[in-house]
C-alpha cells in the first residue's frame, strides 16, 4: 500500500498547484471534490498512520462540545473526505428499542474545508462539519448520528444534564500533548471507565504538541474514540495549540464548535458556558502572555461576565499556572492581572496545565515564598498533567499535595453547596481529594481528604 501510494504521489504531486509555506500550510478552499494527496514520509520519530491521518467518506473525529447553554443544546462536529459535500445530524429521544427511528429530527451541518501540511509530512485535506442541536430537554436522553445518505456514523447516545437536581460532574485533564495514542489513551479510558456518568470533560490546554500537525490530532481523537462522541468536551488552548506568530491551530475552530461569546478575536478560545449552578470559563492564556491587547480584553470581559451573571459556582480554566509547580518558572504577569479578579469574584477553582506535574493549594504563598495572606479568597488552584511528559517539581509551600512523574485525571462534582474533588492516577488510585463548602458571603471552607499514600516526588 505504502509503495503504491508513494508512486501515485510522485505522479500526482507536480500536478497539484499547492502553495507551500515553510513549516506549514493551511487554507480554506471553495467546496468541490478534488484529489487527496497521499504521499507519505516520516518525521519527528512518528510513524504516520493512514487511518489516523486521512479522512474517508465515513464520518470520523466525531466530537461533542458544550454550548453556552449546555442543559438544552449541544454542538456536534465531525470530518469526512472531500467527496462528501453535505452533512446532517439526525437525532431523537432515546427509546428502549429501535422505535426512536420513527421520530427523528434532523439539522444540516455547516461545512468548512481545511488543508493542512506540517513540515515534510503529507498534505491532508478534509471537510469539517459542525452542527448545534437546540431545544433539547434538560435531563433527557437522546441518540444521534452524523453523516449523509450512504455514509452514516453509528447512533451515539447522550445524556443531558438535569438542572433541577443541581448536581454536575466533570473530568479535568492536564496536558495530553505527547505520545497521545501510545500513552495518553489509557488515561482518558480509565477516567471514562471509572466515571462514565459525567456531564463533560475539560482539557486544560496542550492537547497536542505541534499546533497544525494533523497526525497528533488524529491520535487525540483515536485515544478518546467514542468517548468524544458520547460525553461533551470543553478545551482551552495551550501554547502548543499556537504556532509561530501566535497562529492558532488551524484545526481548532474547524474540528471544535465552542462558544463564541468571548472577546472579539478570541472566538472558541475565550468563552463562557453557563449551567444553572456553575459557570465554566476558558481564558486564552497564550494570548494573555503574548498580547497586551488581548490581555486587557480578557480582563474586562471576565470582570463583566462574573459581575453581570454570577452562578453559585465558578470554575476557570486556562493553560499557564497562576502558581507554578516547576522550579524557576513563574507567570507573574498573568497572576498580577487575573488573581485580583479571581479574588474579587471569589472564583472557586482554577484548573491549569503546562508544568507537567501535579500541585494544588488554596494559595497563601507565591512560589517565591512571599506572603500574600491578605489576598486569600478561597480559590483553589490546581495544576495537573495527563500525558507522559514530566517536569521536576518545586518545594513551594503553596502546594498542599503534589506529585511528579504521575499521569492523572480529576473528577469534580458539584452538589448544591459542596464541590467534591478527587484526583486519580492513570492506573486508578485515589491520589488527592478535598471538598469546598460554600456559605453565603464567606470564603469557601476547605476540607482536605488527602489519602494516606506517600507523595510521589
Ligand atoms: Fe504548555
């Protein structure tokens, strides 16, 4: 197969008029069938899998995303090859038997074509489809499939959250980033196996290593497989979702369908999701770091969404840690600009990545040891990692529990006035736990439930 494809590529490549920039290429094309390039090469020590890289007529990379109103709507995305020119989501209330097929509704998808090329690797062109299904019942169970007449996915089954029960659970993952198929897959699968009844999954950035490298996105979708199509996700971009000149991964806005309610220019990277009792906010940390304009825009926006429409609980995710776990690493600019807002609005929990270790604490010290006790707001800061890349960990006193060289996933459950948090190792052992208890106008009460096991240092 490889040789056949290579021979074909030798003849086909010169016939195609593609503009290749150093490092990467991506562009949107007018819609119409065209030849797919299948010239193969290897780089960065990765074996390129055709199955993970190239689209076919059958939908792949199917993923659910949270909308800004996640109790009654859901966003659905998938990819096909360029011969498929239209896409539909069919959905119905789930039934015990196949009778749901007599009562289906359908929504046509938006389509965007994307061509990507990373370095010397082959060009990949795919059609990306996205749909927002609205008018769902809170607490309802639904089935859906995506595709077109002769190329449908299987029927996936989803459970909408029930706002009246006031209970919500989600899994939080730190950086997956490297060896995603080989070594991150067990983490997302163990997480799903341990807590299949969650309402969503949250990824705190650096889902992949090279922003435009399609095989890495292929591995990410492979690792989660049907879980991505069954449990909705939200994700915040890390520095590795950005390329040179602060260009966002070309796949990000095509393969995901995240809320557009953040500052202009930061669509699908800075946004808010509103449950009845929980506000989930993504900030774009790379743009905070690199752009004084986007820093200021995000500050003003965050202050306004937390002032105008507060919920009982607030979880914020962004990639760079406010308090670092890594020796000699510090994000002072981010801390100086955003911690005062977290304090002002009594943000409950901040979920971060980037440092490739685990640490969490209700901060009374900055990593340098300087006391800022008068600034305590009751916000819990967490840094975690789910992939295999590991860094050293510091001895900074802000961390009440820490770990190095440990792949983890976390489950967070909000039930009325209690937020319960548990961190599990990749092989399913409870590593850290606490509760936050909310009472009106006070800072949260912290109840540590740290297991007796030794810290992994
Ligand atoms: Fe990072």
